[in-house]
C-alpha cells in the first residue's frame, strides 16, 4: 500500500522558520550570560520552549500540516510568551 503524502503549507513553514530563529536568538542570549547560576536558571526555564519547538518541527516533518499543527504552534507560542514575560532577556 502506498504511503500517504504529507500535506504541506507554506505559511505554516514560515511560522516554523520564524520560531526557529526566535529560539536560536534566545539561546544565544542565554549562552552570553556570564553568571553560571543565572544561565542555568534561564536555560532550565527555556527548555520547555525548545521541547515544544522540536515537537512542532518534528510533527510537520513527519506528518505535514494536519489537525494537530495549529495546536502545537499555539502551545509553542504560549510557552515562548510566558518565558518572555517571566524572564528579561
């Protein structure tokens, strides 16, 4: 039986790319923190955002755009916004 092709969505791909850049920027800022304890605290708090981004990206690579895609993007954005509101970066 032939494998079903994954559904692509250019707008969604742009959002994933933008999310990737945001994660990279915050990680770079975290790595620039000189105080090791503060850096660990920020990294620990940001790990959930990174996990949700990875889940978002993997889901799109494996399945394409599906019913779950918007929920994954919303979860990522909410976690990112929560991090930004709690930590100055």
